[in-house]
C-alpha cells in the first residue's frame, strides 16, 4: 500500500484561489491588529445581503418584480421594484449586526440613524446601481463604502460622521450581478475578488490581489452626450478613436468599471453643459470605486483632483468621474487642463509636445 503525504496548495500564495470569503475575511483580520472583529462581521453582513439580492435579481423576470415601483427617489428618478427590494435587504442586514450606526443610501432622502450609538461604522450604499438595466437582464451592481464614525461611540451621530472624504474609507466594495456574481472589496490592503458559487451558496476567492493594467484599449462613456462635453473630453475621446481603442459602455457603472479594471481602460462620466457636476454620486458611487481603483494601481479623478480628496457638502452630491488605468486617466486629465488654457498657450504647448 502506498501512502502519500497530502500536497497543500503549491502556489505559495497566502490566500489561495478557492478560499471562501468567510475564511478570507477571518484570515485578513490580522491586517487590523487593534480591531475587535466588527468590520469583519460587517463585511459578512454585506455578503449575506448580496446573496439575497442576487437571488432576487436572478428571479426578477419570473417573479414579476422587475419594472417600475411607481415612486421616484430623491433624484427624481423612477424607482424600480428591485431597487426598493435591494435597499430593504441591505438596510436590514446592516441594522441587524450592531456594527453600524448610520446608513446613507441612494434610495433614501435622509441619513438613516439606526439608533445604535454603540455602532462604530457608517455605511454609504447604492443598493442597486444601473437601474435602467434591471428590466432588460443586463448586469447591475451594488456599491458600498464603510467609514469609521468620527464622534465618540455612545454619542448621537453627527454630520461629521457622515460627510467624510473618501480618503477616510476603511473598506469599500461592489457586487456585480453579471454572467456570474462577484464581490470585490478592499480594506486598504489591495483588492480581492470573489465569485459566487450558486449551488454552494458561497463566495470563493477567484481574483486575488487585482492590479489594473496601467494602460488599456477600452474607453467607456455615453457618446450620446457628446454635444454637451467640454473640449478636453472631446479631444481625449477623439484621441482614443485615433489610437484604435474600443468603445464599450454598458450603462451600469459597476460592470463598466469592473471590465476596465481587469482588462485596462477608462470610464468617464463627465461634467456636461447641462449637468456641471456630472451624474454620479460622490458618497455611494464614486468614492468606493475610487478607493478600489487606487488600491489596484488605477486612478480616479473629477477632472482635476482625486475623487478621494473631495470634501462632501451634501448627501446626494454629484461629481464628474474619470476612473481607470492610470496612464489613461492622467492623459485625459492633461487634455482637460490644456483645453482650459488660453488658445495661444495651448498652441505653444502642443508645438513643444
Ligand atoms: P443609477 O444610480 O440611477 O442607476 O444611475 C447610475 C448609472 C451608472 O450605473 C451608469 O454608469 C450611468 O448611470 C449611466 O448613465 P447614462 O444613462 O446617462 O449614460
Ligand atoms: Mg446608482
């Protein structure tokens, strides 16, 4: 009889592909030597809600829960039934765990004070982004940001707990309900992606330590708005075309961002003449993806400065967003800057360049 020693994973990786999300979160808790486990629990709560929303999105066509709900949210956009369901699911999951004191949601006009003054964390969430794609079976996503509260634990929540710049995030992530469902998150120590195995009901590590290519060949922007773009954006997109890049635009931020993160590319939702602040929301859309982008070696700016440095002034504040492969974002930024210079200076700079 031959007895062979068990050969453990040979990849030499600390966290081998196939590790469950639960186990990964537990192992990674050592990144926070002074933490008492609440953040880990909070991430688990989000993963559980994501599984439930995943189930709902998968059966949307069957169960007749797609389509409009008949109400509009604070932005005046029509709420879809699934938006409402996702909102309820996430709020329920976040309120049960006891780690969270307040929630900002795209679907809620005001901050939700969970009346849990012992909660250490504030969560900003877009429960279901890409709402125009819900009804037509196209990828949608959840985006979340986690902040540590600023005021002492035990005291009522204050504005300073909520209005924090993205640089203060302790964790952020997204769930992509696509051809497979993925959860991608960071706690400031790199970015890891987990794929959901439906039959086992588990997320498994499938994309360890994601690093974005410095440059790619994809640009993602709603070209229907071109007449409204600033000169710098027009110039940059023209250059993308001259370079032979591909245009890819799903209209679900999470899906467009995720593809570009893995393949290399840039996503732009610019300021337009009609909407000087763009469309996307700083607190629960741009900040989380900006944190992930930077952790993966990519960049996120509003045209001039880092998204993560913007001090929010209002809950549902919008921001222009240029996010993706670092060299592409820098190039777009420099073209935007150049287009603001007086024409004579632009000419001399382009002659020099
Ligand atoms: P939503 O929060 O109402 O879903 O809007 C955000 C979405 C993003 O997912 C997407 O990138 C963008 O809006 C698309 O907007 P547009 O249709 O103007 O191109
Ligand atoms: Mg949204």
